[in-house]
C-alpha cells in the first residue's frame, strides 16, 4: 500500500462512523463547545443534559464522548476557556506583588465578568454548593489553577496576612476582598439603582481604583468619626 493510500485510510478511520461529513465541515466540536458554554452559563449544571447540549449544537450526542469524554470534562473545558484571559493576565503580571499588578488583575477580572455576565452568577451558585458536588469541585479546581498562575502571597494559604495592618483578621480580610470583587457583578439592577449606579464600564474602572484605596487606606477616618460624635453630642 502506498504512503498516500495509508494517509487517506487514516483520515477515513480517524473519526467514528456516526460523525458525518456535514458535521465535520461545520466543526461539530466547536458547535458543541459553544452550545455547552451557553447552557452551562444560563442553567444549573445538573439541569444541563448531554442530549440538550447536542440538540442545541445540532449534532449526535455521541460526539460529546468522542470529543470531550463526558459532560464533566466538557464543563471543565468551558471553564478553562472562560478563565484563560484572566490566567494570561496573571501570568503577564507575575512578579513582586504591587498595587499596579493587583490593579491589573482586578481590571482583568472586571473585564472577564462584564463580558460574561452570567459567569459570576454561575460561580456563586456552584461555590455555595457542598464540596462533594461534582460541578462545584470542578469550578474550585479551575479557579485554583488560574490563581496559582502567580506566586503572590495574596493567594497563599493565609491570604493577605503578609500585608495586614495590626489587629486585622486575615480570613475576614479575604472575605472582604472577595465581596468587593464579586457583589457588583451579581447585584440586581434594582439594588444598583438604589445606590444610583448603573456600573457602566467607566464606573467599573472607577470602582476598581476605589476598592484599591479602600484596601490600602480603609474607608473610615476614626479621628473624623470621633470629632463628629463629640460635635453632635454638644448640640
């Protein structure tokens, strides 16, 4: 058998018989990936079936096993792709932790969340589940892999402790930072409107700088609070 015939034979046997020519021409794998991304972001993981993904992609359900292995592996592939821009930004900013690098990370985080408005809601849904939940475990694994792109102490076992002011609990400080970076993206328009905010792109950028000042300086001037208390008491 000639080398050319061997190559042709390999091409013909490289995919299973249920993958037809039309599916290949329209990139069945890409259609599956896009359909899965849309469904996973808009619905609970357990409610998204293999058949639903295949139906939206207009391909045979068996292609999911062929291309990705199973639904869990497909879900992980979707998350890895979603977090890739943030991972790339962290890799670019790797080095000594500085407010400039931290600001860049927060801006990239903002960009990721605003481009995929359903992502923060999905993250919260999954992270609220029990640790034994399969989808939640996959989310935590991908997030950990993304954040560990850099060796900043902020992502260590005792996050932020190296930079804490005296008397500040590092675990509570971590919770505060997570709150600052998550809540604006999951708050309803009604909640934001109560604060006279619409969180445009410019407002989001301003919020990043505000949060950095909040982290570095604190929000209250205790001396001013004390003075205000004395003055109000005098009236």
